[in-house]
């Protein structure tokens, strides 16, 4: 997750010359950024360089990545009328640049590593659409959800359909696995997840499953939702560092894999301490097939590059035993 992010100096050098959206929309550059981590570290997969919010721009809501502010939606969706005004166009047209990035990156990667595609899950996309930016309490999102459930479900249905189209187009263009990011769904309790999110995730994940590539279903702060997320679907469930990996996997059962779950801030520890953390996580996984070692969330921009290298080496060494 966010492998390229802002922690690599070569990414920052590219960003000094190009805006973030410009990088995403220029396939030759976006493919180059996709490959940066692969060139630097012996990691086992590459993740497409794009953003979960790119699908929102063609809906006519005014997406901007403002300096220092994170993403902004200039025309947030707060009412039934707003939902009705969202424009619709085929992703093959509006997001053709992502599909071209995939083709270029795959050609460069060859047999070196598989390419993981990704998309935002409907709830997390809705949270940006409704709030207009990142949020702490999701007041506008929950106000729409509780106050006009029909409008909420119409919005979620629309986002689920777009997500399915987008992921299927990515698979057709060559990605070999996909990750659905429901990064902020952990702000909901289990009853609300069941009522307002689960039906849409189940429909989306069932449609995606027909393509036959592995699907990672990711969220953070989801320790109260893990069984519901598993019921919604996905071959692998993403775990953040707030849960014990063995205990969470025990709850999920042997039918699914797990991904995780190093605290991204552990990468600020000295390399020996990073190694101890990695060993502990691998110990919890116990060599069972179906564990993808990863951070529990994205790499932070200030992360020392040598510490990431030390982690990759430690994981490979410790899991080869
Ligand atoms: O390694 C990669 O860079 C993979 C590509 C990738 C990006 N965003 C590029 C990016 C991926 C997989 C994402 C997913 C994403 N984007 C998520 C889900 C994962 C998660 O972290 O929960 C979310 C919620 C977003 C929305 C988003 N995009 C935010 C909140 C921000 C700004 C804050 C931040 O942490 O950077 C972005 C911008 C963004 N997306 C950057 C990158 C490399 C930084 C942009 C810059 O260069 O200024």
C-alpha cells in the first residue's frame, strides 16, 4: 500500500515536476512510478500507481489534490438531488489512462512480479463524496445514511456498479490481483455495517469474483467488523495492527487468507526492532499458507527508506526458514 507514496526520493523528484493528477493521467509516468519500489526493493508484487478517488472525477464533483490539504471534492454530495446529478460515463473512456498504465507496467514487469490493481470500496468512496474531504467523525456521511436511507442506498449502488466496472476493466487490462480499499469503514458499528454497507459489498465482491483473480478486502479499525467483512466477500481480509493476527485469523476461519499487519509507525524503529516486529507477525501466521505480509496501512511519507529495505529483507529471511 502506498509503496511509492511520498517516501521515495525518486517519487518526490517526479512530483517536483508534475502535479499528482498529472502523474496519474500520464501513463508513461504512472507506469514508471509503479515500478519505482520494484527497482529499489526485492518486493514480491507491484501495486498500480493511481488513486481510489480517480473514479469520482468523471462524476462531475470537482476532484482536486490540494497542496498540504489532501484530496478535496468541490461539490460534495449531501442530498438525494445531489446523488441524482452524478454523471455517468464508461470507465473504459474516462479512466483509459489507468488501463494504459496497467498495460505499460505489465510489459515492463514481465515475470519479475505480479501487478496488483485496486479500487475504493463504496463506503470509503461515499465518505469522500459526502464529506468533500477526509474526516474524523463522518457527520455528513452518517447524516445522509440515517436521514435518507433511500438516497444512501442509491448512492452506494451507483458506487458499487462503478467499482465493479472499473475493477473488471483493470483485470482485462492485465492486473493479476485486486485490492478493494474500504479504509474508513471502521467508523461504523456492526449493525450499521450490516444495514448500510454489507449488501453493496456483497454484490460488488460477487461480481468481481467471477473474473477469477484473487481479491483482497481491506479496511482499518475493523476489529469489530471482521466476520461481516468476510461474509461480504474477498479471498483475503486485510488486518491492521490493532488486532492480533492469529486471533483475527482464528475468528475468520481457514477459508480466507489474511494480509497484514505491521504498524506503519514501527518502520521508524531501529532495524533490529523492525525485525523483531516482523518475526512476531510471521510467528502469529505460523507458516500457514494464505498470509500476505504487509503493513496494516500505508507507508508514511517520512519513513526512512533503509528501514523499508530492512523490513523486506527480514521478512524474506524469516519466512524462508
Ligand atoms: O504506492 C502507491 O502510491 C500506490 C498507489 C496509491 C495511491 N493512493 C497513490 C497516492 C494507492 C493504492 C492509493 C489508495 C488510496 N488513496 C486510499 C486507500 C488506501 C489508504 O491509504 O487507506 C485512500 C484513502 C486514498 C485517498 C488519498 N489519496 C489520500 C487521503 C491522499 C492524501 C494523503 C496521503 O496520505 O498522501 C491521497 C494522495 C496520494 N495517493 C498520494 C499518493 C502517492 C500522495 C500524493 C502526493 O504526491 O502529494
